[in-house]
C-alpha cells in the first residue's frame, strides 16, 4: 500500500476523502485476510470487531462521496 500522507499538496477535499476510502478498503481487505488465518477465538472476535468498525467508517466515507456537493 502506497503511503500518500506526505504527498498531499494540491489535493482538494473530495480527493482527500477518496484517498481515505481507498485506505479503508485496503484495511478491510487486510482484516479479511487476517480473519482467514486467525486461530484463537478471542483474537478472531477482536479482528471481527475491528472489521465491523472499519466497514462502518468505509460506509460513512462512501456516503460522504456520494452526497458530496461540488
């Protein structure tokens, strides 16, 4: 995953939110991979809780983009 944190010059607000949605989607993908390899039930639950939170944040970011007014 490319880190764009130091390359923010010239980006408008919508582009920044799009960048966040991309990062959140990458996080969802990584967490899903973690779910497929976790062994202990307590760790599985912690990862699932994190996945739920990230999915919620991703939905919010996507809603922001969908309703963004230029």
